[in-house]
C-alpha cells in the first residue's frame, strides 16, 4: 500500500494545484476535499488536480472531484485532471467520467490548457 498524500498550492492568483498520491478512498477523500475546497474558497478560477501518482481511486474521491467541478462552474471556473496513472485512467473510463471531465496525460498539458 502506498501512503496517501495531498498537497495544495497556489500557482498564481487564479490558478491552484492539488497533487495527490497513493490511495484516494473513503478514508483519505476528506483530506482531498479539504484541499480542493480550500483552494476554491481562496477565489481561484482554475484548478489542476494531479492524480498521476495515485494508485487507487474510489467513488468517494470521484464525488469530491465532481463536487469541485460544480463549485468552480458556479463561479465560471474550471477544473482539469491529470490522469497519468493506469488505475485512474481505467476508473475514469469505466465510469464514463473521462467523457465529462477534462483529462490530460501530463501536468504540462493541463497547465497549457488553462
């Protein structure tokens, strides 16, 4: 099992980044949500959620992502996903969220799109 970590940072006034690693599940998703909502409450207009080092993601974590998308859309903001890891790409495909969310292979691609 890989230890879960979450880290939020402000790349500039209107752009935030949440980096996750390890397993994002029922137990760790609240920490992820705290970082995501914390950035949104600072007034950022766009957030990159980097899941490239995530080894497992469950429906609770996907719910946090959807909640973040909704909160940002209410403010005319945008959330994009970096899903470079196979487990994340797979679950996004299975759930159909890869068709709903804006997903990139690398952080550089995600940042360039914002």
